[in-house]
């Protein structure tokens, strides 16, 4: 480097922060893009609360389907629930009952899987299918009955 000359920095200066109005516009755009992805969590026709699901199941007016995997079933299942692991639904979904008088009530650990499966089954023609809000974590936390799964 020659004496008296300055070397230019190799980094670029950061642009000024966006204005408050620009930040609000960006936040609104992000929210609009994300909303459809999470709309099924707000779809009240897909969700059912734990107490209502339990009442329907125990009265025989709903079919409770536990879609957790076999290792999760080993920790306990709801008495009388149909056991159909998520990993098998793709090839066994035709086995699910289609009684219009008895909705399918899908339960997993927390409703993450059951909400997705409920939406997929609706797309396959199941009119009355719902996911149980709170899942088995909520069921067990309420100290509601669980039994050992049947041996296969």
C-alpha cells in the first residue's frame, strides 16, 4: 500500500433500518402468508375438545382413533379406542368406519399429527372427522382411564 492512500473496507455498510411503516407492512405480509398454513388449527369443524370427545366416545356416539405409534400405545390407550398408527394410515385408511352418525375422533399425543390426518381424511371424503384438542397428554393429565393396548 502506498503511503498516504487509504484502503477501502471490504465489507458493505448495512442499509438503514426500515421505517415503522415498512416494518408494519412486512409484518402484515408475513402474517398473510402464514395464515393459510395454520388455518386448520382455527377450523372449529375439525377440532373437538377433550371432554366432548370423551363423552361421545363413552356414549358410543363417536369413534376414537388413536393414531400414535405402537411404542406410544405401549404407555397406555383409551379403553375401546381404535388403534391405527399414523405410519400405517396411508395404506389402511379404508379400514376406518364411515358411519355418518358417529364422527371419527382422532387423538395423538398433542394434536399435532391428528390435526394433519384429520385434514387429509376430510380431503379423502370423510365428512365428520375431528382431531382431539389436547391429545393423550391432556387425557392423562386429567387422570382419565387408560389401559394396556391389546396384544397383536
